[in-house]
């Protein structure tokens, strides 16, 4: 009799790879290490605060209850907390992103460097020093004079001061309060960036986290 069709070979089971699980464990450890410092800082701050409150003879539970109620006791309190937290979140993100760049794609790979910093900038990009006078200081004096002149001697400066004194009256007078607030924040960011550029290009010669 002719032999029947051969039975199909059993499918090979894929070998269990430990690479994926190792990567997950490594990622988990990295997240835990990153979260450990802020969490420990908050806990330590609360503990030290409790000690100081108790030393002064006040109730720790009453103080922290007031803290919680004032920050999230109702909708208005929660709204104020989130409003105040938003700039801090963006500031923290800015610092964290800059640190990540300095520690990863832009890190100085020369020698035995292990800290988060960029390579030295090219000499053509350095902010010079004229004898004992750094050019960055001259730029700072010019920027300070320019801010004073704009605020005290221009229509835009008058509008900025008006919004700062009473935004409702400024709006009633026809001043665009939204534009003034947005533009002044942009100028503030520009000045902060200029200060950071002077620090990196005129003092350290690199960005260092």
C-alpha cells in the first residue's frame, strides 16, 4: 500500500527572548531612579516642615490640612493651584530638555568626560573679552538701557506700565491688554535667552547642565 501523506512537522515555538524583558526592567529602573529624587525631596520637605511646625508649638495636622484645603479644597482652590503650577511645569520641562540634550545627543564625547555638557564652542562663536571688560557685560548694560528707554520714553512702554498698574482701566482706555501681556512675556524670554547665551558663549564656552 502506498504510504499516506507525511504528517506536518510541528511548528517550532519561538524561543523566549530575555532581551525584551531586560529592556523593560531597565526602563522601569530608569523611571524609578528618575522619580526617586523628586519624591524623596517632597517627603523630606514635608518632614522638615512638620518638625519646624511642631517646634513652634503648632499643630502639624492642622497646618497640613489647611495646606491641602487651600490647594485643592474646592474648584477655585484647585484652579489657582493649577494656574500657579503651569509656569513651573514649563520651566521644569525646559531645564529637563536642555539637560537631556547635553547628556545625550549633544554630549561632549571627548576624553573621559562623563557629565552632561556640550563640546566647547568654536572660537569664532565665543563672545570676546576686551581686556578686563567682557563683551557680555556691555550687552547687558545696553539691554538695560534699552528696557528703561522703552518703558519710560515710548508709547509702548506707557501701555505696558498702564496694564501693569490696572489692566481693566487700560482695556477701557483702548489698550490691547492681551497683546501687551504676550509681547512683554516674549521680551522677557528673549532677555533670559540672551543671558543664557552669554553664559554659554562668553563665560563657560559650552553649555553645562
